[in-house]
């Protein structure tokens, strides 16, 4: 074969995932391009070749450096339903917007992949229908728009955490939040800030879907309490639960679930314990599937660097147990898509988000810390998917 023919054939070869590599390289080069300072024509002849050289290096790195995806494949093994790997968050597998929290701000990710960082806001959560966000700054509880516009800010001293927006009732709403070791509530228009309970655990409050402003929380003795906030009337209080990790209500408000270190407790509308289930390993996160009484639990197995997602029916415990997913590594957080078909979890040790859909279909997006994290240099903080952070239904 002549040199000319060999050269022609080599030029026709295409590297694996060429289009994906181009996109990844552009994601590296674009921020630097957008942040560049204007240069005079004299320097353009020098700068442009340097930019082209940097782009080429990024392209080569994107093609020949797949250790993250290799590690993910090793953790999953071969007997899986994985169908899609991505190195960039181009889109969500279902409608709605996904909310994530990083140490330097909250991120709102739209279904088409567009995203916005709300710098300086932490512990963000959605309002009803996803019209607004409740969040905290160092010394304030803030209501803001998903685009970043601030509606109001309530200055408060002390340690603030876990602002949670209530359902809308007769055109008004409430926001419950933790301040030091107390639970407080403020109206959705920033008025009427008041104390609800003087001694609570550091567990996010959970609003009951109902025709009154009713909130569940964990008090300082490790018991679940349910209070009607406007009247401050305690509706019920559970027995000692130890150290609850999270609370969540079913959509119709007839079940309150409490995630404990090694089990899930289910309470009826009057506070009677109507069910429960032991979970293998240690509980990490809990999420109710929309419009059902099914829930997902993220567990970290004892004595192993392995995690799993289990689903249950709150009315058929423990017989309804189903293993949705298991893999090596450290996982955190759970959130269901608005249509209840997909669940997302943060795969911290692989720097990825894992989406699990109908029939076990899986979509993995790697490099999340670089895309949505915070920090400087090569150290990036992995962002946390907000509780109930996938909002809202197409009609919402």
C-alpha cells in the first residue's frame, strides 16, 4: 500500500464517541472563551494559536481519558440495565426542573439541560408548583425566583437550616425552618415569623398535604411530632424513635414515614404506628414516589463499600420490598421525577448522577462536581440533590 493511500485511509478513521468528545472539549474551552478579556489586534495572532492548541489538548484528553466511566462500569458489573453514559448534563430524562445544593450556591437544572447557579444560597427547596424557592444565607431566610430574583429576605441570627415551603391553602403559604435548636414558621410573604417548638432535632421539617398548615418534625427527645402551626396545637406525638434521619408524607397526607438508621416507621393520620420495615445496612435517604404510597430508601450496606436503592409499598410492609439498584461506591440523596417514573441519586464516589427509570433503565451523567460543584482548582464539592428537588409536573 502506497503512503498516499495509507494517509487517505487514516484520515477516514473516526475515534470512538467523536461527537461526545467534541462536546466535552467545547465545555472545557467555552468558559475560558467567555471569560476572556478583549485583546488588541497585535496580540490576536499570538492568542488565537494558543487557544487552538488548548482546545486540541482538551479534545485529546476527552477521548483518551475515560477512568471515571471505567470505574462506573466496574462498580456496576455486567448484569445491569445501563443503556446510556454521558459526560455532560445535556438533558434530564423526564420533564421538570432539578434542584441541587452546593456549598457555594443552589443550581436549577431545566429539562433541556440549561442550568443556573443561585450564588450564595443554600438548602434551597421548591415552593408549590415550583414558582419560587426558599433558601438560606448566612444570616437570612430568603424567598427567590428560580431565575435568581429575590422576593424578600428575613434577617435572622443563629444557625439557620432546612427552609421548607408548605402547600398553598386559600392562596397563602408558610415556610418552616430551623434556627439553632428551634423550629420556626414564617408566612410566604415574610410576615408573622414565630416559634413553633423550642427544642427540635436537626431533621428537616415536613409539611402535610392537607387543608390546614400542619407540619411534622422531630423534637429534641427523638420523637416525631405533628403540629397545626397557626394554632400551635399538637395533633400527635410518637413514642421515642431514637435518631430519625428524615421525615416524609404520602401525597394524600394519610401516612408519615420516618427514616431511622436501620428501619422505616410508618404512622397513620392519628399518629398510630401502622407499619414498619427493617432495612439492610444504614439508611441514607428517603423519597416518596409521587401519587402513590410507594417509597424508595437509599441504604449503605454494613461492612461493605456498597449501596443500594430499595422500594416498598407503605401499605404492604415488609412484603413489597424490591431491589431497584445496587453498586459499589458512596451514594447520597434521592428524588423522584414529577411523573414518578424516574428516580435520581448522587453517586458521590464516581462523581456522577444516576437516573433509574422504568424497567431498570439507567442513565449515568459523570463529571457532576465539575459542572455543578464549587471550589477552586481541581477540588470540587459534589452537589446534593435537594429533597423533593425534581419539580414540577408539566402542568405545574
